[in-house]
């Protein structure tokens, strides 16, 4: 074995609140891919460590760091630069793939950057001990940077998934590090998406390589579920319901095993075409469907190539109301050609169709999505910080204001009460969650007041 101890590092001390309790599954996949090729492998999640001290680095002869987005980038680079000189340091992840030159410049001790999917690439690297002929790597060779050829995409594996028995932490649902009473985990059962929405890049990887939809067998999914002790499990597939028969079989296996878990999954409105499956999903433990609705305007849905109209959404939710599951609608704020008035129609539209929760998100540029063509020759729109798309009329401040107004108008006291009442009725998350939430409310409100005071001081 070339390496006696490999330390895999999730380098973010802070996290976007909605994701703060998600395990670093991508990094855990890398750890699982190499664990039989090295002496020891451990995963360090800095969200759960007060500091990255010598004890966490001790004895390592290979460091693997996951850099997925620009969030907290200065702090992330400090972590990377703190790694001891002379020990090979390998960085991967979405942001790393798209910003190779920047990371090499910021962190002189990075030896290798993995481009795209890393499981097969890292397995080959630890076997050979050298990046020289490993596809999918960019590496330093003295004073020059060498780009090896891209690695061909592979389909998802039935046998490779995280070894949760080696976790150092227990992940629990939380908000701004305030625990809300339930253990949490996530599971990837398929990759890719057969649809072609223009704002989305699920059909490609970070290198622009076409990714066909591929899925694990229901038996493989069930085997992994059997190793998960968390109460709440999120299927993080790009499109969990691409094969309805596969989902039906997964539900059958869950019911046969008498598994008592709560499941969440992303869906399209076409799931409403299968009312019998919705009933079975409820019996199996599915309690939240997260659905991409994107806009309250038919012109925008057509522009995005969503494949449905607002009237189709209304018909779908007439069925989904009967499913005994909460629904969360994703919307995009700042779409091409939408006025402020049209953006603000999201809240009343969401109430009309009867969605339980909404997530209004800013329009984001994905390199290999169809948005590139919409930006070509368009002087009105531009790419700003965080790869978000803005216009001359609606810049960051205006879009932030509109997003906040949409949320405040939708989540009024009546809607919050309706969410709690339905959640209790369907058993998600349950009395324990709301008890923790009520207990934590003074701290949440105190933090909100502090943020408001800081914002007022900054404005002054």
C-alpha cells in the first residue's frame, strides 16, 4: 500500500443553514472508493470540529479536500494552506474542477486537483502513487501544471456507497446549529436526469460530459438503507422518480422490511399521474416531496423547457393534496424577461395551487446548462457573484429584496399554522421536532435580532 493513512477533509466550518446537517456524502464516496487500497482512511468534517489542529492531521501521508462551492472560500484556503508541506494534498469537487488556476494560485501546497467524478480517479491514484498517467487529474510537475486527459464517465455503482460505520459524527436536523430532534442522512440511488430544463446541468458533469440517467437496483438501495440508523433519510437523486417501476419496487422492499423511517425526495409534477404509487409511498414512509415549479408564468416555463404549464401544475396539486405528504415548491427569482410584478406573483400562485412550503431561489448560472445560449448577445443580463444571474434592472439588492418579500408574504401566520397542523397529521416531523423548535425559538429570534441590528449598523 502506497499510503498508510489518508485524511479526507470537508473544509467548511460554516455552512448554508439549509444544508448544515447534510453529511459530506461526496467525500464519503471517495473514502469508500479507496478504503481497500490504503492502510487507514478517515473523514474530518470541520463543521463538527472547533479547530483543525495537529491531532486531526497526525500521521497522514495523503490529504484529500472537497471544495464544492465558493462559500467561505478564504477560510477553506486557510485550511488547505495549513496542511504540512511535503505531504501530498489532493483537492476535488465542483468548485475545484471549475477553478483550477485560482486554487493553485491561492494554495501553493496543492499537488493535484481531481476534475469531475473522483471515485475511479482516486482509486487509481492511490494504487499507482503517482498522478503522471491518471486520467482526470491536473497536477504540478515542478514549475509547470499538467492536465491529464479527461476520464470517461461511468454509470452509478450498485456496490459503492459510504461506509457509515466509520463516521466520527452523528448528523441531526438543525437550523443554524440548533438541533431539532431528528437524526438525518442522505442516499444517492441514481444519477442524471432524462429531462432537459435549460437552467439545469444534471445531464452533464462539471466537465460538460453528457451524463445519461443511471440507477442502482432496488435491492442495492435497500441494502444501503439497512445500514442507515438515521430516522430521516433524503434521496438526493437529481430525479428519483425517473423510473416509476423502480420506485414502486423500493417501496415494496421498505414495507416488507417494516422499516420505520421518514423519507424525502425530489420530484416532478408528473408523479401526480401515479396516485396508487403516492399511497404506497406514504405507507412506506415518504413525507416530503420537493418539486421544481420554477415560475408562476407560462412564458418562463416555456423558456426554461420545463415541459408543463401552470394549468398542469394546478391539476397535479389537486392530486398531490390527497397524498398525505408535505410538498415544497422550488421557484426561481430573476428569470429572463420577468418583471417584479410577475416575480411577486409566486406567493399568491403557490397559495392557489396549495403547495405547503416554497423555496424561492436566485437564478444561478451553470456552465453547461442552456442558460449560456440565453446570455449570448443579451446585454441586459450578466453573471454576478456566486455565479448568480442578474439584470441591469434587477441587481443583487433588488433580487434579495424580492426574494425576502415573496417568503414573508407566503409564510404568514396562517400558512405556518397550516404547515404545523398538516405535519402533525401526517407524522412529519412529529411532536419532538416542534418541541425542539419551540424550545429553540428564543435563540432563533435573538440571532435574527442581532443580524438585523448588524445590518442596520452597516447601512448607517
